[in-house]
C-alpha cells in the first residue's frame, strides 16, 4: 500500500482489490464528507450491511428530517440487502450498470403499511440487481428516480396491491416483467423490459424498445416511439485506476432504448479534480460562488445548504451535480440558484426548499428576456425537485422559471406541501410551480402539485410535455379565494398563454382533493384555440368527496364526480 497526496483529495491510501476478475486500484474516497459512504467489494458483507442498516434506521420514516445520505458502490460483486429510505441515493460507480452487481433485497418500501403515496425522495442509479426471490420491489411515488439500472429478474411498483402515486424510470433494463399494479401514473423513458403489466389512470412510455400492447383510453397507455431530444443525467464513476470522474452523456435525438448496450454510455468525462466538492458543514453561498466564478464545476455532497444569496451558474457547459438530495434553501428572500443564458449548463440531483422569507423564484434558468438559441447544446435539468413547506414554513412566488430557449427538463417534482410543518393556505405561499418563458422547451416527467394559482404557466412557443401529473391545491378555504377571473372558478392546472400559437403535450392526469365544501375548478387545462396547440390523452379525477373539476380542457370533457366516481377522459384536443 502507498500513502500519497492528490490535489483536492487530501492524503489517500492506494491499494488493489479484485473485482469481476480484474484488479481495480482502490483509493480512499475524495473528501465527500460524513454523509457519503463508499463501499468496496473488499469489505465484508457484514460491515457493509451494518452501515446500510444504520442509514436506513434513520431514513426509513424521516420524511421531513434534515439527514441526507449517498451510498456509493465501487465496481464489483456484493451480497447485501439495500432498503432505500428518504433522502437516500444509492449509486453504482461503474461506467456500466453491470460493473456493480448486487445480489440481495434492494427495495423501496411504503412507510404507511401498503400505502406508498408518500414514498418520496430516494434514488437508485447505475448498478445491477439480482433480486432476492426473483422480484425487486420499488413501491414509490414522486421524486424517486430509477436510472441506469439493470434488474436481473422482475420488478414490482407497489406493495401487496396498495396505493402508489407515480414514478419515473429512464435508461433501465429489466430482464423480466414490470408489474405496475395499482400505480396511478408512471413515466418510463428510453428503457427496456421483457414485459409490462398493469395500468390505472395515466401511463406514458417514451422511446421504449418494447412498449406494452394496448391503446388509450383502455388501457390508458400513451406511447411515443422515439424520444425527440434528450441527454441522460450525468453520473459519478470510477475507472480501473481508481480515478473519479463525472460522465456527461451526449445529446441524443430521435432515440429509443438504453444508452449502455455496448457497456459505456456515449459522452465525455470530466475529471473530479475539475469539480469543487461542496459540503454543507463548511460551505456558504459565497464560497461556492467563488469556485463557480473560477470555472469549477460543482459537486454538492448530501446535506442542507442554507444560502444567504443565490448560487450563480454563469459559465457554458458547467455541470452542477448533487448527491443524496443535496438541498438548497434560501434564507434571505432571494433565489436559491440562477443561471446565465449559456449553452450546455447541466443541473442534476437537487432539491430546492423554500425558506421562510419569500423568494421571487427558487431556480431561474436564464435571466428574463433571454433570446439565445441553444438548439445544438441545450441547458438541461435532471431530477431537480422543489418543495414549499412540509419541513418548515416556506414561501415563493414561482418555484422554477425557465427563460432560456431549448431547455430540456428530464424529471421534476414541484411540490407545495399538503402535509407536514408550515402548511396552510396563508402559510406556505406559492403562486406557480413552473413558468416557461423560453421557446422550444421540452419536458419529460412533469409533476407539479398544490400551488395556489396556475400549477404550470407556459408563455413560450413550441413547447412540449411528455407526461404531466398534478393535484390542484387541497386547501382553498372558499371559492372567492380561489377564483382566477370573473366566471372562472380556480386556476387551471396547466395554462398555455393566450398568445401561444404552438404547443403540444401527451399524457396528462389532473386530480382534485378539495378539503372545504363549495369549492370547484372550472377546467383542468386552459389553452388558446389555435391549430398548433394540441393535447393528447387527458384524464381528470376527483379523489375526495367534495367539489369537482367541471371540464378537462377548456369547455370539453365534462365534470368529475365521486359517487359514483366519474373520471372524464379526452383523447385529443382540438
């Protein structure tokens, strides 16, 4: 063994271990801080399991707690069980998911018996699983990314037929059957499996090599053969010499299926030395901004970053990658992060949490009035989540505002909390989840819930959305407080501005849970009557006993009802 110093990494101990039949240089982990664990196949299964269990003991029911964790597995073979709780990200560090091979019970479990509707904020990414018993359980709802995974068996998206409320998968290979069961909605992008079974309200498949049989509305499948434009989320990896880097997948157009059939996802590597590794126990907005200004990329290790000013991402092609649901919380009524109108900026793996002082916006992509074209090298957001209230009182006007043209959003959940701390119509204030001002913005997996005016306000032209899930707010106290215009009850969940001439969306589910009597919503979707504004496969559902959504889109679709339940569907509009 050799002790040596590497710039930015401190003193490290180098050694060799055997994984998969070849020698892999092992080095002590970079200075990721106390919330990142790096496992090696040279460790005993008992030692690894003890650390996994210690994290899960904290995170199993830790819905609004401050703890954050990332569990990283170096290439090789492991026989361990990996339950994944709140704010926990489990990552394989190989170039291919098949470089990290886990045999055991890898799973996400409900925290309320068989009810997975609050199984949020957890990630599995970049490894293969040989499931104990042949089936892996991933019973989740929002903000639970499942990326670059290889399941050597079957997969089930619920527990014992209990409720579950939507999820996301991309760049995954499942050798057997995916059983969705009662999952209310789901989006799968650029993935492959032997078979899919199960449907409920809104299941969307984009760029699938083997999309399931059947057509909307029975079963409620929306299928788009090719993904028009996307890059996969960047990921942390380690090579055979023990060198860490971040792989940035290349931009793909008109694609189907996974990226790693040949073993490596096409793209470029950025050595970890070109990243500033931020830690919440020592960094401030000022120290992070200083590193970004120097030209560093940014790796945010797990924890909560209390920000007295916004983080500013200004340089083209900058990568900001969060681990373990790294959380950005503004404390002085500012944005948490802003970007310039620059090519190729990538933001991934972040949770934006509104602070008590009201912010104008939590994340702003490009300044107001941005005009540049980024068609050849778009800005992209991957697994970027937002929360207003729940952990504590928080307020903002907009959560995510996109001013830059050609931006790609690849999975987001934008949530004004309906439960937890600091929750109430006059407490966790949030007018809009998403405002899109840029042109040619494309979004896959858009989950937006409970905001007090339009959940989505789309002002730009040529926008596209593939999958939309939204619950409108539970808590309007009166119809008077929830009226957008004379004669219009409430604010439409998805609003395309009157001046827009081109917009298209596929697979939209919009739901109501009104807690007060005599409150209704006139329409779930509101769009201008333009031939270039087209919507496909829409459903509305009243989930509780009060109120209704009177129409699906504009004056079309008819009203929801609860006794008996009526779930209006519209196939195409116009």
